[in-house]
C-alpha cells in the first residue's frame, strides 16, 4: 500500500500486460458479479482507489488457540510464496 501504482506496474510488467495508470482510480459502486458476495465487497464498493485501512480484530492468534494453530500451519506456505514475490522498484 506504500505505492500502489508501482506495485500494479510491477505486476503488469511481470505478466506482460501494459500498465494503465487510469485504472488506479474508479467510481464507487457495486458490481453485478459481486452480488452473491456483497458483504465481502462493502468497503471496496465505497472506494475510489487504493487506500490503507486500519484493521483491528477482537479475535487474534494471540488470544485464540485454534487461530494460532491455523496460522502456524500456513506460515511456511506464505513464506514460500514470499520467496517468489515481485520486486517493487
């Protein structure tokens, strides 16, 4: 989120598609394809671009054993994916 345009530009370069800077902003609103999962798209439906949002959660890996086990199990997979991340310059 530090530089969304650079991130998207790096992704576009990595997959071989042109970067379109105008795609970094959009009009707020719902999309038909989101209808079945509208509750997952509430914030993006209100947005007009990429922004950092503050998040805090009552239940975390620090206070929930099941969530901590789930996180510990999946951490190696995230580390493996991170090793192949696109460099943002």
